[in-house]
């Protein structure tokens, strides 16, 4: 299994190097494990289909998705997919990508605490 701490450190470094994460917010990103807020099944796009990635089946792939600098699809078909490995065409729900929050905080002029 991949170490979530290493994945988190890589993501934080990537965000900081890109200028998306200001120094004031870095401690919060380092302290809070992102994967604790991601459901055990997420979805990946495969052409015009969405395929499930289950934590129980492939924890490494699931963790990689949790710590990717991208949106994570957390729900499809209103939480009731069409069947194992099948997904209908309803709109997915996406968890905000890591760059979204620091950009919002900067726009809102938020500060830690």
C-alpha cells in the first residue's frame, strides 16, 4: 500500500510550487488527511463511461485519486449506480480539487484560525 502521508506531502509540495497554496494555509493542508473526507468508492472517467474505484478492491489506486491534484468524482446516479461496473449517464458529483480551496480562501482574504 502507498503511504497516504507521502501522497499528501507530494500534493502539498505541488500546490505550493504552483503558487496555489500560500504559506499561511500550508500547515492546515499538511495536518488534515484528505482521504478521510473521500468516500470508499470514487469514479474515474473512461471515455463516455464512469468506472468505480473501490477502496476495498484497490486501496493504492483509491489513495492516488484522493491525493491527485484533480476533482474526485464521489457519486453518480444519485448514489444508486446501474450495477456492478456500470454507470448510467446521470451527472456525477465531484469533490473539489485541492487547488479550489486555497484559491477561494485567497479571494475571500481568509486567514487561518
